[in-house]
C-alpha cells in the first residue's frame, strides 16, 4: 500500500476526509469492513421491486449550514422531497412532530394557534417540574403528561429499552413542538434526497486517482501490518481501545423487509408506532422518497425493531446515559496507541450526529490535517 494516510470507514466522515485529502494531493487508502461504501447512509436499488432502498433505515439529508450544502452539491443534485412523518397511536394516525393537528385530534378540540400556549401551560403546570433532569421530565415540560404518555413514552421505551427517566433530555429536543399545522419533520433551510441515491453519491465522492478503497477488510485484521501511518478512525471508539474500560452501549436495528403488490401501502415514507404493545418503532416505505421517479405497481417496506447491540451487531445509535458519558470520557482521555490517530464520526466520537454535522466536522478535521502536514 503506497498511501500516506489510512481512513477507516466509508460513511460520510471517512468519505469526506478521503475526498478532501485526495483533492489536496495526498494518497489515501480507505478501509471498509462491509462489502459496500457509504456507511449507514448507503442506499441501493432493491432488485425485486426496482425501488431505491435505504439499507440501514430512512436517511433524509437536511442542513442549514451553507458550506456543507455547497460541498455536498458538488457530488449530487437533490430532489424536492420534504420529510413528513405520521404516528399511529391506538390505531389512529396523528401528525408527528406534535403540532396543532396532533393536539386538536388528540384532545378532540378546535384550538387556534394563539390558544395553544395557555392550553399546554395548564397541562405542564400540573406536574410542577422546574428544571428537567431527564427525557421524561423534559418532554412533560414541553407538552404535558397526556401527550407525552401517548406519543413519546412508548416509542422511547421501544427505541432505547430504558425508562425515559434514565435518558438524557437532549434526545427529545431533536423534535420540535409546533403550535400551527406545519407538519414538516425538519426545520432546516435545505432538504432533499440525492437524485441518484446515496450509493452513487458516495461513488462520486471517492472517485479520485489518489483514493484506493479496500472493501471487506476489517481494520483490526490488518492494523499491525500498517505500522505508524496517520490514521482517521471512524469505527466504534471502545473497539479501538480493545474495550479496556468496558463496553459502551450501542443500539442496533433489525429490519423486517416486506414486498406488497400494491402501489402504496401507508401513504407516506415513515409511519411511527407509538404504542408500547406494538414491537416495532416504525415502518419505512421507500418509494415515497423519489416521487420524481417512474411509479411502480409494488412497494417495499422495512419494519424497524430496535434492540441492544451485541458485539457482533452493527452499532447504530450511541446511548446517552450517565454511565456511557463517564466511559466515553475515559476513552477520550486515553492517548491513542500510535501517534497520529484521529477519531471522527458517529461511532468514533460516540455522538448522535446527523449527516450534515458529520460532514461539517469532517471538513474541519481535513482542513487541520492538510494545514498540519503542509
Ligand atoms: P457510519 O455511516 O456509521 O460509517 C462508519 C463506517 O465505518 C461503516 O461503513 C463501518 O462498516 C466502518 N467500520 C467500522 N469499523 C470498522 C473496522 N474495524 N474496519 C473497517 N471499517 C469499519 N442522519 C441524517 O442527517 N438524516 C437522517 O434522516 C438520518 N437517519 C438515520 C436513521 C438511522 C436508522 C440511523 C442509525 C442514523 C440516521 N442518521 C441520519 C445519521 C447518519 O446515519 C450518520 O450521521 C452517518 O451515518 C454518520 O456517518 P459516519 O461516517 O460517522 O458513520
Ligand atoms: N420520539 C418519540 N416519538 C416519536 C418520534 C420520536 O418519542 O414518534 C423520540 C424518541 O425518544 C426518539 C427521539 O424522539 O429517540 C428522536 O427522534 P428522531 O426521529 O429524531 O430519531 P431518529 O430518526 O434519529 O431515530
């Protein structure tokens, strides 16, 4: 291998760093243990139906960062898709995130936007929570207990297998609460799905004479042979240190794939299931992400089941609890075994990063690396 820098992982972090360093004239080798590039954001055509599927669950690109938007648009055009989500609670569909429609349907009222603050404030006041210490308390201070118990509690228990009182309040602040009928899931300025899919986007990003990609290769199988070469590591941080302080908790996902020979199964790309008694968290129907493509008579769905990751499972979500925060601190203070190891991305930093923030951070670290080695 003639590379000057090794990058572990071809998700948005590793791919962006590889692209930037290659463009700056560095020879880069990218090591990926899976049989394809793209990490968890990867998409490909489903051979049975011809529909583009997001292999690791729905991925909608959204950002308000102009630099990130400009950067990613060098490699793909986006369609005009705007994400909306519904949630089923006790067999009835509601808007998600919680908005005026959710509130009026749930309470069987016809409140106007200006009446919502007082209405919700009354619910919140019943609980007397002043400084929320966990996800449950935070949610109650945002929407009151009845809405929390209907739409958040069951879903959160399924998603994290923890009581919401054990989880960080940050998780729930990802979701807006709206006092109008706006049912868009994201507030960002730019949003869409890559016109030709994420798979093609990653191919274009890595298509450079200075980049060599090696698939089906686990870094830990070849690490010793690599010697002391600058490395960007985007795998799980605890694995890098051979779990010396213990295992961080990760959530993984199982998908149950179904094909139905009807043009539309659920009328939207994501339907959440709020009841704890339904074992899956949501159903993805991928054809809705590309309304601009020719329509098909069949449709492909993924039912999503969340569970604790065993060591042999793919880690998807870091779990934001005090135990993991403490453990992460220990790993972060550990000097890397070899000089010149940079940790990045959702697994390398153990942070709940979206695609746009992952790219933003990768652009920063690339700039640093290019300047340091200029
Ligand atoms: P990853 O994409 O996880 O890539 C890491 C790569 O490293 C993987 O390919 C892995 O195989 C490889 N690797 C790990 N260890 C090794 C090793 N030892 N040797 C070789 N290779 C290794 N973000 C959004 O902005 N919008 C969304 O709608 C959205 N939806 C999501 C839905 C789900 C279900 C999940 C889990 C995440 C979602 N995200 C979304 C977040 C998005 O997936 C991440 O921001 C993005 O994948 C982070 O990229 P990454 O490069 O850090 O990690
Ligand atoms: N959430 C919920 N009900 C829903 C959707 C989300 O309680 O219908 C909570 C849940 O705790 C989840 C968090 O909000 O983990 C963040 O949701 P998001 O859709 O952003 O999660 P992701 O798409 O990253 O899985």
